[in-house]
C-alpha cells in the first residue's frame, strides 16, 4: 500500500481482554485515521489509536440495534471514499471476537468489495473458544470431545423452517461433541428443550460463560435439564456463550482465571495517569478489575528557575537526592537544555556528585539512566534517606556540614528532608521539577456514582497527595461514599493522612513500595477467601 492509498481493515478485537488482540491488529490500530468500532470490542484498544484519528461508535447493544447493519455497511463505504479523497490512509473496522464468526464481517466485506474498495481481514480470537478457555474448559479434548460446532442461539423459536439441524446437534452432543452457542441466553429454554427433544441426554453438562476473559467474567455450570432454571435464578444475562458438552466437566480441575488472587476485586487506582501504569498492570494481572482514577496529574512547575540554575551548576553539588520517579524523569528531561555550555548533557553530568534515591522504584528509574544510587535507605521516608546519607558521608570521612545538596522534586512537598539537611549544616537547594494538580476533566461524578452503587471494592493510595486530592474531589460526600470500601495505603505517611481524613480502618503495606502494596492487598483478599 502506498502512502496515498486507502485500505480498510476488518479487525477482530478478540473476546474482551485487551491483551487478546493479534499483534497485527494492534499494529494496524496505531496507523488508523478512522476507526469504526463496536459494543463488544474493548474500549482500551482505542489507546493504540492516534489521538488525531476519527473514532466512530456503532455499538449494537444486545438486540436493540440503534445503528442497522445496512447503515454500518453504507457508513464504511462512505468513510472509505471520503478518506480516499482526503489523502488516503487506514480505515479500521474493529469488531468483537472474530469478524467472520457471527460478526457480520462477511456482509461488510461484500459491501466494500462491491464498491471496489480494497480491504483486508485480520482474524481475532472468537469468544466461543476464548470464554470457555478462561472458564477452564477446552472446547475439544482427547477422549472426550472430537468436534466443536459454533451455532447461533439467536434463531427465533417461532421460525417454522429452522436453518439449524437440531437432530444433528443432539447426535453430536450425545457422542460427547461440543456445541457452542452465541447470542443464545434469551433462548436458553428453547435450546436446551430442543436438544433434549432430539435425544441428547438430560444430564449433558452445560456451562454458561458471561463476559468471558474480562475481570467481570461469570460462569454457571449446569445440565441440559436444569440450566434454564439455574440461569433464571442467577439472573444470568447476555453477552454469554452457552457451551454444551462433556468437556464442561473439566472445569473444576482446570479453572484458573477465577483463582487469581484479586479476581473479582474492583479497585480504584488513584495515582496520576503517568504513574498508574505499573500498578494498574500488575493488579490486572492478578485478576483485579482496575478503575484508573488519577486524582493528580503532573505538569510543569510554576517556574523552572531554581532547577535550571542548579542544572547549570551541577558540578557544585555534593549530593543529589531524588524523592520520586517523576523527579528523576523531569530532571533528565530538563538537563540537556539547561546544562552549562561545554559540560555533559547526559547522566555523566552527575559524575561529581553522590546520588541518593528515596526508595527502590526511584533507584530503579535512575538505573534506566545508567546511574546506580549511592544510597537507598531501608525504610522509604524522608527521615531515613537523611540518616542513610549522613551515615555514608561519615563512613567516607566527610560530614554534611557545608555540603551542597540538590533535591529536585514536586513543587509542593514536606519540608522535613530539607530541614534535616539544613540542621546538619548543609546548603540545600530544593528545586521544583514538576507540579501535581487536580486533573481538569476528573470524572469525579462518575466515580461518585460507582461508589454510591457499591461497585468499588478497594482504593489504593500511593502518597498523601492522592489521599488529600481524592477527599478534596469527593468533598463532604467522602465519608459516606467510602464507608464500605477497603482502603490500602503504601506507607505510614499516607496512612496518617488517611487517619487525618477520618478513615480509621486502613490496610498498610509492610514494605513501603508498589510491590508491598500489592502484597498487602493479596494477603487481605486471600484471608477473606479462606474465611468464606
Ligand atoms: N464475532 C464475535 C461474536 C459476535 S456475536 C466473536 O467472534 O466472538 C455476539 C455474541 O458473542 C454474544 O451474544 C455472546 O454470545 C458472544 N460473546 C462475545 N463476547 C463475549 C464474551 N466476552 N463472553 C462471552 N460471550 C461473548
């Protein structure tokens, strides 16, 4: 494809979990100029799409289609033609699961073909295979099932001439073959009754998998005989796969997804968007349903004057103390522009100074710049970093008296650390490297709604400012909204701030790091599950 050509890609988004899109699908999303997407494709996949791209939602929720298929076909053709006249590029039609498995991708491809618009298909993992897999059910299994049949469960029961061969399906199920119904929850009675009527054993195992591969996955196991009753009792709703066959018996032994330590826990991560990534990813990996709510965002400080001045005279500092990952990033981002002429603009600029990091995450970030911190205290508090530095200085036969100490950090922060250095006779420069602010478009009301509805189980706090900001945002509603939510704090200072805000019941990490916080959460939920 040349730069000016237009190409439409019908891409399978996979069954739900954003990690289950193909590498090719993700690569193409990064090149999109227009994306037309569905209800069942994970919205997180849009993060791959360039900000400048046009995004068009044509979601069909259940059976109450608000955009018809004919309209979608016409839209695809129209948008592709517009794009061609407008410099060309990539148009993506992103569809849940696989585009050609009950996805009407064939109809969309035909519309494009008939309009002479070039297109390609990128298959996706279909929910009929993935949802059972995440429920611990292989759709075929040696000695149990030698076939799997994908069937629409959407056929109207009143249809006189069925396109589905129920006799054949019942025969397959009788021999252990797997039947996989899509869009069938509304018709569950009809499906089970039909199979029984055609001779399938009433005790044939059935598994219903709702929202498969996502943290809100629900699984119900039954038999052909009692599945409708059980589903009604559990108010089991779409979207779900109905799996019929003996393979469903493997679930008790093979279930894995729900066994993740934080499965089913809906947790709000309050770090800023920039920092949330690692914590959110790790929590999601452990099965949590992560809701990112950045209570703070990082922006430039009101003035760079102090930092710039320090960067221009870096050689005069004996110590540079980094108190956050963000401080490290901002420092090295600014350094090349502001280092004194003729001096190093890379990390060698710190060759004359000793470097301290407040904790392992900050030390790790320094390492990515090729710097191994001389001091990382055992306990990650300002006081501890001071003591550790003093000890190192003493061992080396020097003292902190008259030492020049640079602390690049947030514009607003505690004065404990600089005060301690000053008391020891050091000359301290506190250089604002960034500023934390309340996010402008913070979806506070959405969070409040979620809390109100009891859809949040836990909140993580990784600094005092995340606490202060969340309480400032929720205002006087905070105590009521947080009443039934487990609060997890990274360390004593954050906990203290929570106590000050009136929260007495706080879980605190015993190691004051992200890892420690995660361990603390896993421990709490393990204990709770054990108690049940
Ligand atoms: N092309 C899609 C299917 C679209 S039809 C695919 O290949 O997966 C819509 C039906 O797919 C839903 O009614 C439901 O039966 C099934 N489905 C889609 N996503 C699902 C999920 N995450 N868990 C369970 N079933 C799902």
